[in-house]
């Protein structure tokens, strides 16, 4: 088996190898068919945005990729390895960093501990003498002053930054962001957007983003548009027409 | 006046002593039920296994002769912890992990496990109670010279108080200062997200349950100092332990500590007839004095404490320290 980390460094500049490959994915909640034959792929170093109105299955797709939901059929490959049977914690350790909708900061542990928990995706996990690397505070300076506050006491925007920082602590290959700007004040949206761009520029990781904000969507390389549980359009974000935007973005 | 202070000290000592027994037996449950939300009716049987482990360790050390026979208690504590933790681990891996999120099934299944463990002890060891004799240094008590009433603080009781403090401090540092403690806190607060961060949740569940069970084992070791040990020993404690955790507020270890101490002291004050003695000089209070005298025995005190707890839970259903805000839903 090849080591994805080593190989990635060799071709950071050339987005070619698929990091994630989804094909023919069908997911049900009980008897209701939520995802219908979803195909999607993300290449190394690429930022892909998933758009679509509320309730079309975007979050369901991310949860299935993360392993929180089991598909009824179809395949999921990470680094050309089948991951359908792997548990969420195994997938996280394989290199997926997940920032869920609603942020899901652990409420009654401190901000510092929340960040340390992100290390669990690395081979060694949390160890006695862990420090929070400076890069994290360069991306999100606000966290430095809040290290000893409880995660649940932060404001929504701060929690969002914490959730992204926590995912980065695990040095993921693929960062999955579910509506990182939902319900957050505009000034912080721009900060988060800048941080995500900075992360991509500095680390060359791939990003899968679910987003409603057009400005943020345009930062992505490619988009997939969903409707009624299926992918109905895809292409480069440069070519996003006014028509597609009006059809798939709730703005 | 001196008499009054002496009485107060004796009262405090006895109350804290009863509270310590409650707390040490409830501490494991505070983790298993409080943090993990597992209703483990076999918790008392894990204590019973810890007590039997102490009995066997005693027999082995007695066979070795005198210097050893005096220190068996020290060896019995880790042994009881390990035996109960191992049984707890088997219980979690074999039964409980299939029932997470299904409290009624968990309740029935662990009740079944409790019956099996009791019968197992009856058939393999004996249905009769066995006696654990405290080593010489735990017999007797500290004499406190006072004017007219000689008082004695039993060493065994003091030992249980010290052991309880050690367990509470140990649990506190394990949960708050170790990496496994952080993993446990994370998983108990948000299981899905913890898994998404790469925390091996199944391992954390098994470890948490094993530690809670091991603490029940240590409690079992402690209660051998209070009386003989039999297959039904655990049954004497199971109600009390759940009571402590519920009154303290499920999910709050500090709440369990406060609740155990309050229940312990109130039980002692009612059981010893202190209220009756205090009120007896007042003529108008005679009916109340009679009322408290009626409850001044350990079994009747329990009845009254139960009634008080039921009343208390009507006012504060979530216990002394209820979970607040967003966290409450978890």
C-alpha cells in the first residue's frame, strides 16, 4: 500500500490523483430515499463546493462520507481504499477532518482541550506534553485568549473557528466543512473564508465545502449542485452562470 | 457546652462515615450511570465480587503467616479493583455495548447479570456468608479523652473515609488531568463528534465502564470492614448508590459527593435520635419529639430519608446540581 502523505508531497502542485471518490451512493433514512446514485470525486489539493437548497441531502452526503450514516449501496474510496466498512474514528485517522454543521464543539471541556482532541486523528493521539502549534493561532488569533474558557461558552463565530482549528490539529488530507458560515456575523464570515483560503495555500490539502454564500462558493475550484438527493450539475466555479446560482443557492 | 461540641463532633464523624460508605459505593456508578448513562443493576454484584476478592486475598495472606496477614487489606484493594474491572469489561463487551441508547433493555439485561452473578457465587463458593476479619491495626478505635462520655472513633471507619477521599481524588485527577480522562469526557459529552475526531469510542466506552466497575470493587473491599460478606451483599447497596447519584444530579461527580455526605449526615441525625434529644427540653415540642423518637433507629431513619428524598425530587427533579443549558440535552 502506498503512503498517501509521502506521495501527496510529491505532487502538491498537480491536482490529479483522486483523494476521495464517491460512486453510485444510495442512502436511506428508514424507507425514505435521501441520496440517489451520487457520484463525486475530489482530487488532491482541490477545493470543491457542494451547493443546493435546504433539504436536498448535502449534509447527509457529508455524514455518509464521514461514516455517521451507512449507505445502502455504492462505494466510497479514500486514497483509492474502500472505506464503507470503516468507522468514523478510523476515517478520521485516515485523514478526513470534519467540521460539522452546528460546529459540535465539546461544550464542557476547555478550548485548549477541544484543540488537543483534534490530535486524536494523528497516529500518536493526545500525549502528555502537547502544545498548540502557532499556525493555529495565526489563523485564528481569537482562540489564543480563550484557551481556558469552556467550549460551550464561546460565541457561534468563535466556536466555528475552534471547530475548524480542531480539525486542522489532526493534519487532515481532506477537510470537510459543512456550512461554516451559517448563522455567523458577516465580519467573521470573511475571517473564516480567509482562514480556509490560507489553509489551502499553506498546506495544499483538499477541501470539500457545503456553502450558501456565493462569495465563498466562488473561492472553490469546482462545484457540484444537488437537487432532490442527486447531483444535477457540476463544473468549474468560474463558469457558474447566473441561472445556476439562482437555481441552487438560497440567496 | 463541651458536651455539646463533643456530641457535634461525634455526629459529624458518624455522618461523614455513613456518607463515605455511600460515596465509595456510588462513585463507580456515578461514572457508569452518571457519565455514560448506563443503568447497571449489576453494580451491587460488582461490589460483592470485590468483597469476595478481599476474602480470598485475606485467606491467602493469612496462610502466609503474620507479617503478611496484617497487610492483606493493602493488597486486597488493587486486587478487588482488577477483578471487578475485568468482570465489568466482559459485561460491557459482551452485553451492554449492544444496548447503548436502550435504557429499558439495559436495565433488564443487567438485572439478569446480577441474578447470574449471585447464583454463581452461591453455587461455586457458598450460599452462606463469609467473614473477613480486619487486621489488628484496623480493629478498635481512637480513644478521645473527654470529661464524662468516653468516645471512640473506630479505625475501620476512619480507614473507609481515607479510602473514599483517595478514590475521589484519584478519579478527579484521572478524569481531568489524563489524556484518557479527556477522551472519556469528550465521548460522554458528544459521542458522534468524538468519533469524527478520531477518538476510538468503543475503546473509551469499555475503559470507562471497566473503571466504574473497578471502583465498585474497591467499595466491595471497603464494606468487608463493616460486616460479613454474602451473595446478596450487593443488594444492600444498589438502591443507596442509585439514590446518591440521582439526588446529586446525574452526570455530575461533585453532586454525588455532596449528596452522599448530606444523605449520610441526615441519616445519622435522624437514626441517632439527635433531633429528639435537642428538642426534648421544650415542653411545647413533645409531639415532635415523639415523632423523631419513633424514627430514631437505623431502619426507620432510612424510611424517613427516602420520604425526604422523594419530596426533594418533586422540587428538584434533576438533583442538587442539574445540568444546565445546551449540555442538558446530551
